C-alpha cells in the first residue's frame, strides 16, 4: 500500500516466518518452571527495481504494522467458553 502510494516499482512481497522456542540459559536455577522464549524469524523478499533507500523504508514500515507491534510488546489473550448457537 505504501509503495503503491509512493509509486515505487514494487512488484511482489514474500514473507517467510519460522517459529521456535529457546530455553533461557539464565533460568537454569529458577524455582519455577524453566522459562521459554518464543522467537519468530522473519524473512522479507522485495521484488522490483527498488533502490536501497526504498528497501530500507519498506523494512522500517514492516516493523510498524499493528501485528508486529502487538507481537513485540506482548499480547493478552482473554478466553471464554460460549454456549453453542
């Protein structure tokens, strides 16, 4: 959307995600359960005749999207059981 508005020659965007859990080494002696750290590796492929400045701008914008902000600042999930309709 941003590239289209700027009329940049972006042809396609591909995003690949991989999720993994790492166990925190500094929690070996914890009194509670071992702490797991979730990690998402993200790879973004930008296709088109973009210059380095345009690519950097698109990367910065990808870090500002609402989903990215939610994942990096933490999410509270409220679950309730609902009656069938």
